[in-house]
C-alpha cells in the first residue's frame, strides 16, 4: 500500500497515511481535526544516453576529407598531374 503525505490547512501539521489506491483521501488532521489536503511532489526526470549534447545535432564539418565509395581508391599525387 502506498503512503501519502497530508498537510492541515488550519495548523500546517504534516502527517503520513498508508492508504490503498481505491480508498477515499483522508481529509481530517489528527491534531486539530481541521481539513487536510494531500501533498504532491514533482517526479524527478533523469536523461540518460547520448543525444542530449549540442554536438550530437550539428551538421557534419565541411573541412573533412571526402569519403570514397567502396572499391574505389583516391587518386594518388602522380595521377593528378596527368
């Protein structure tokens, strides 16, 4: 069973109650019998893996040497002069 935290609107007392999912929320403070409300906390978000860096979305650099297709070789210096 989950444990829920409540806060009294009258005396600001915080208390925890173990309740089932299908039960009605408890709305009475055990100290002053005032109206209490359930306290909610934000869920933490954790980013894992690649894809969260600016370098992952940049276009490829233009000053890289062009790639040759499979089976072809780049022309040598001696062949360029012919």
